[in-house]
């Protein structure tokens, strides 16, 4: 009997011990959970991002961007594809990605550019509705460069550039034979005067985008107020604030925006969104370009950069101005040259007698001379 009682007491003690252990385990578990929550708070997952690109939620593919914005007309305002006849292989890519017009030239400020200027002209003769030929094969250090400039503008080229007005850092242009030390060096002042006479813009490469060479650029902007200057890839290694200062102070300068550099080049210290406030403040003073994809995986990636900029703007009216209207106005407003009008007279068999040739534009003259109008 006594042994049975002893067993009962032992069972009772064991029972309460189990209950106590269970309760203690629960307390410890809850305590652990609370501690974990304090160290690692529960938050909403952040969108995945990559350097210099928008959040993944807004990171549409190029195909999606073209589908969304392909209806906005688009000019590539700075393209080197006359070099090596590269433009021939780009035709399908331009068409696929709804690039409507291309400012075409080739090599820059060196003897080889004379040939690539000719190639740009061949492309223009073939497609005057698509190609806008510029030229760069002029010696900026000799008076012959001024004569060549007049000849080319008279022939029907729409602008000068890209030319190397200053280059210290560029792996390519710092070595070219016909570059100047700064934007007021050599025969550049006389060339600026010709640009004003023909209402043709000049696309200047200037690096670095600060210091002495930029002060000289400001001097050029002040000294030649009737000349239209385009600051090539103005956003490359440059800040939105510097661009804003130029646009605010000098009404005759445009910023060529190489969107692919800011969107994709890891050396960019800015993102596309950083430039949007300046673009919205000066929507009539930006043009958009690919620079033929320099420093990127491909020219098509540079085209994608242009569309990403349009997407970032989130304003169709401003996007249309920057993507097309601003550059087109610089081209459309140029009057036909004497050389063009004389050539039309030679073609004339009565077909063009009804035209007011005094009011003919350079664009219209080119279309007539090349049988496209």
C-alpha cells in the first residue's frame, strides 16, 4: 500500500514537472520570436534596381518602350555611322525602333573625315527624308578650313560637326589632327560666322566640360549670338546644374543629350531622372542622340536610352519637342543656297516654275534635286 502511494506521488510530481517544462518552453519561444522581430523588422520588399537604371517595375523592354512611344517622332541628333558605311547595316534597326531621322556624319576633325562626309552625302541623296548630313572634315587650324566650310554649306549640308573644339580626356578625339585647343582657337571664329550666315548649327565636342575650355565656350556664345551652338553629349561627365547654367545664360546654345550614357554607362554619376527638372525648365533647348552607342554595348542600347528618357519625362508634349521638334526646327528653317537654286534651274523644264525659289528651304531643295519631290 505504502509502495503504491509512493508511486502515485512520483507520478504526480512527474505530471506537474511536464506541465512546467511545457509552459517554460512556450515562454522561451515567445521571447525568442519577439527578439527576432526587434532585430529584423518586417518591411515591404524593395524593387530590384541596377546601377543607373529605373526600378524594375518601370524597367520596360525596348520592345515595350517602342510600342508605347514609337508614335512620338524621333531624331538621332548625333550619329557617326557614315564611318565604314555603318549606316547601311543600321537601316533595319532604325526602322524597327521607330527612329525617323538621323543626323549623320563619320570621323571627326581629321583627314579621314573628308571621306566620311562624302559617305554621309551619299546616304542623304538616297534617303533625304531620313538622313540629315553634317560634316566634320575641315581643318580648324588653317584658312582652308573656312573655305571648305562655305563649300559644304553651299552644297546643302545642314550643319557642322561633330568637330573637336577641345579634347584632353577623350581616348579618340584628344589625338585627332585638326582639333583646336579651345572653342575660340584656330579658325573657329570665322566658321561660327559662316554658321550664322547659313543658319546652320555647329555641333562642338568639348572636354572636359569645365574649367578653361568651358570659359572659352562661353566667350564664343557671347561673341557670336547669331550662331546656334549644340554642345555635344552635354550630359557626359557633366552635372544638370552646369547644363542649366549654360541654357539660362546663353540663348544660342542647345544641349545634345546622350541618354544612353546616363542610362547605362557605369561611369555616369547621374541618372536620367536627375536631368528631368532642367529639361522641363528648358524644353526647347535639348536634342536627343545616340552618339552611335559610344561606350555602350551597342547603338541599339543607345536607342533604348533615348526611349527611357522619353519614358522618364512622362510628358508627351515635352518629349516630342526634345525627341524631334527642336532639332527639326534648326534644319527646317535653313534657306536654300544659291548653289541649290542654280542646280534646280538647270533641272527645270517648266516643272518648278510655279515655285517661289526665294522662299525655298534647304530641305525642299534637297528633295527636288534628288527626285523625291
